[in-house]
C-alpha cells in the first residue's frame, strides 16, 4: 500500500498561528499546492470573506483558514465576543 506524506512548511504554520491569535490583525491565510506532496503559503491578510475569496488563485486549488470575531448577543454592559474559525 502506498503512503502519502504531506509537507507543511513553517510559513503555513506561522500563518495559521497569526490567524488564531486574537491580538493580530491577520484573519485569513491561503495555501496552495507547491508540488505533489507540499503546500505553500499563497497569501495572508485581513478582510472579509469576500475579500479573502477575491485573493484566491484563479486557476489553482486553494485552502483557506479564516477567523471571524463578533458579538452574538449583548446583555447590559456585558458584550461577550465570539470567535469562529472556518
């Protein structure tokens, strides 16, 4: 049986860590295939989902990680922020 080993470079790991960190402005990163078994960081930035999608490569498969923080419900002085990733 053949085995498959995916290579994920440090640039992608660092990009994901930036997106996961609530204190950084970066809220998305995009990765593309670099070779048959390796990904590369294509883009990292800030913006809405539509802005992120506009940065996808036009003729390539892309993988994205996105952070969105919002207030689901506010009660009095309590404003709990919710963070979701997709």
